[in-house]
């Protein structure tokens, strides 16, 4: 009996894997189509079957479905050159052992196949079968995706060549049949809400509501009513009863964004709801019970906020059941060309202008930029180009200033509107610091002085001062335009609004 079967219409892939299996002494047999493999299964069984997803005739997901139904003892690994979320989730929902994205590292592929061979004797878990082949068709045909999923695709979450994003896809696939609480972490602009929506759309709750609430965007004195609702007359202005977000999400998913900014007193109420699924509306005496899956997200280090006494440790552990860490765009730069083309197409369609085409020098400049605002910032740049680029073909010289400055700054030098090479001090009329490191020396001197004076809570106070100076400078630079200031700082508009209120910048 051959330990490993390879199913792929690409002869070169079959040849490479055959040679690799031979080097580790694993018997191997290859097939050019899914139907050939199914025919051979009538007389033999492999320990592991490795199949491509997209093949003429019977595709890999259809083959996987048949094998999991008729031969559940076989471990199936799927391969795909189309690294999209829907195919990944469909593969895991159909019971795939794991999947490989082409082009794959051959050593990693061999290690995965060997692990599957070693584990193949374990009884495979039961796999829920769909009533029809809709899921298989949607995974093989992007045009068959449900409308909600197509909306996510437009935001460029569903396709990525990045290994880091592949890990996220795997996690979403494995979580598809679960109601486990998920905590999504990552910098602002990395697509945390899109991942939350994908978790919902690919779960058993997909037909239920998806309700999102940003804890940082709502004043803390209104946040409790937003979450839990209120009864008529509960407070001034409560002219009628109102359901909160928990009730609206009953039977579905509640996404709580920026959970790290939730007021401490509300964290206690949230913990109780997570524990027993019951709560009271403000001013209410009747307990309300809901069935809600909780997905939360934050760009803040919650462990640090717990240590500082700003976030309840028991709530943190309740939320941190499954953690998905989203990579920054600078850590998945191989995705930038495809993302940029997609965003340029989208913005051209919405603005009614020709699609801008990036020349090689422009693409190189975009890939060299670090994107403090992540995917959201790249989308904003593409919208800017659709309006501001002087011609349809975009060269590096046509890119916005923040991208061009990347090539002329020295390490550690801040962005400014001064001439290339000038520091912030020079732009303000003072003596320029060489190499942009002068402010760091002044900062170190200030910290040392405060430490010598035993100033308490130094980290908290200095971070507040730093944020205040940074945001005030950005607002001056953009003449008070908050959306533009938020983009330049690489944070969300809601985050900037909240910070302005907290730091007293609204009073200026």
C-alpha cells in the first residue's frame, strides 16, 4: 500500500512531491485527476492523500467531500495556488487535515505529510455534511460567494500570499464550527473588523445578526445603555424602552472593537454577561437572556493594561480564549501589489474615473513604505491617487508626500513638510539636529531627571504628554482636519476623536 497519494493535474507538482517522498522513504502514487484517484480507491487506500483544489473535472474540494464521507480514515491535505479565505474555510469544514499554499516550501510540505502519515490511524472526527454542494461551488467559484462574503473580498481580506495571513485563514477555518470567544489583536488598520465578520460569515451563526460596537467611539456615560439597553424613564431623555447591542445580536455575533478602552466599571458588567448570558437593561427589573458569540478586538497590549490596573484580569482571561494576531502590512509586503491594484479598481469605480495603473517605480516605492496606518492607509493612498495623479499611468513622483519622504529620511528622522533632510526642529525655525537623533537625547535627559526626582507613574504621564504633542502637531499640520490627521498618524478617526477628548485638545 502506498502511504501517500498525490492528486494534481500539474505534472511538475506531482514529480516534485514524488521525489520528496522518495527521499524520506515514503511510498507514493500519483494521479492527474480526482476521478482517477476515486477509481483507484476501490482497490487500495493511502494513509494520506494530497490534492490540489482547482483541477479540471472533479475539483479538490469535491474529492475531499467524497473521501471524508466514504473513507474517513484517510488524512487529506489540500493544495492551492489561490490563497483565499473561502477555499481555506471550506477545506477545514469538509474535514481537511491541513492545507498547503503554492508555491510551498518543500521541507515544510514533507514535514506536514510525515506528521499526517504518523497520525492517520486515529479515528477521524465526524464531519457535518452539507445538504447540497453550495459550499463546494462557492469555494471553487468566486462568483458564487454570498453577497456578504463578496463585500469582505472587496476589502482584500480574502486573498493573501503572506504566510502570516495563511495562519489567520487556518485559524478561521478551524473556528468555523465553534462558538468560542475570540480576541483579535493587531495595529490599527490591519482589518480586525473584517476578520470578525469572516468568523461570523463562516460560522453556524451566519444567518444571525452581526452587530459591531466600538468601545472607544462612544462616550463612557452612554456606552452602558448602548450595550445593555434601557427601560422607559430610566434616565433623563429615555422616552421609550430601547434594546441594547446584546439583544440585537441574539442568535448571532457581537463584535466589541477597541475593548481595551472599555471603562473599568463596565468591564464588571460585561464579565457577568459572559459568565451566564444574562443582564438587566438600565432601569429594568427583568433579566434578559441572550445567546451571543463574543468577538473582541484591540490594538492595545491588554496584558500591560492589566498590569497597570486599567483592565480586569478575570475579564482578560475570559476574552482571551482564542487569540488571532493580525500582521501589520509592513510584515506582509508581498500582498501590496495585489492590494493596491484592487483598491485602485474600487476607487476608480466609486469615483467614475479611469483605473490608475502603477508603473514599476511607483510599485517599488509603495512596497518600500512601512504603512503606519496599515491596509487602511494603503487604501487611502490609492483613493488619493485616483483623484490627484496627473495621468492614468502613475510614476513614483506622483505618489503622495508621506510615501516619497520614505526615500529621503534618515533613520529615526520624523516626517515633516520641510525640505528633504530637514528635521522637525529645523522646520520649526530652530537649529537642525544631525541625523534626527537630537530629540531622543533630550528625551533621555528628561526621563533621567524625572527618575532622579522619584516622579511616580512616569510611563503613564510621559505617554500622555507624547500623545498630546503628537496629535496637536498633526492637527496643526492638517489645519484641524481630523480625518487627514488620523490618516497621517496611522490611527482611526474614532481613536483620534477619543484621544482629543481625553487629552483636552478639544478645548483649544
